[in-house]
C-alpha cells in the first residue's frame, strides 16, 4: 500500500544518507510487518562441526525470527558461557542490532510460548542443544530444535557399550521429565560399522527381554542374554555403540 511503500522509500533514503546501520534487517521487517504470523517461529540455524566432536559455532548466514523480527549473522559466531563436563546445554540467541549473540544455558531453561511459537527465556530464543562430553574440546549430541505441533526430535550417542559383557547401560537425556517423552528408539552398530540393528527388535533368540526404558533423567538400554547382541561382534571399546532418537513434547 501507499504507506508501506513510503516507509520503504524512507528506509532507502536513510540508508543512502548513512543514517542507519541495520538496513537489511529493517527493510525485511518493513516488507513483512503486515503479515507477521507468516514468519513466527521460523528459523534456519546451522551448527558448524555438526558431525564431529569439535565445538560448534553458529554458521554464517543463519537466521531466526525472535519476537516478530528476523535476525541474521554474516560470519560464524562463537557460543559463549561457562560449561562443565558431561552436561547438556541449550543454546540461547539474544538479539544484537540486526544480528544476535549466542550463549550456553541450562538444558530446559527455555519454555514454549504459544504466542511466539518458539522456546523462549524472557525475550530470547532457544534454538539448539548440545552436550559437552569429557572435556571442553569434545562436544556431542548436537541438535537444532525444530518444533512442529509442540513436538521436537533429538538424537544422542549411546557412548561405549561392550554388549558381550554388559547387559544394560544408562544414558542421560537432559529433558528433566520422563513424561515429556513420546517415543524412543536405538540403533546398534556392529564393531565393523558395516550395519546397524534396532534394539528391542531381535530378542527372539535370547533368554531375557531387550528393552528401552526412560526415567526423568535417563534412557535405560538393555540387551537380551544369549541374544543377537550378546557376542564378540559387539564388544569393541572405546566405540560409540549407536544412536538414540527421542521424540518429546515441549
């Protein structure tokens, strides 16, 4: 409309005169201001080093809608904050002019907002979660938190598991309550890493049952005695035995 076009023209004029430093972000908001519902909850966040244990950054070009505005970064961004070993963390984005800063906060700090359509801590948005492993240089379980119908999926490593000797292991899931979890599955890798099998599927040859259980803090994996996993094909350590996938409600 006329008023909208006039607003955009004013922004272009201001940019020409050097009066604003965040032209791209303001222009984007001018165009979309009349249809804010279209962008609520949207984001495109990429974590660097996603498939390795090296600490991640937020990748250049990542963007997120926060409180009805789009914020974008144009170079890789460090994630700041004090962290300790063997602990899950959420990643919080805080608007900073046309971009944002990123910091580690306790897992589960963000709460769902129906009106904002995202996980928020105050006016800042939670967009991802990661786990610091046994040192500050080893990071695992890297997840961008894409939410649909208040449902979110994350993946996590089982870590070491000599299944020939040990019948059961526990893995911390970081969600804080078992009743948030809607489904759990686990894929188990051969020592040769040539194939993987779903736990709780191949127990027919065993004398005890395989199972996947959850508590408020843990996923509990159990293999059957004398079953398909109870042999030397599954005894290699150190070795990440497999991947756990969790579907949970925010």
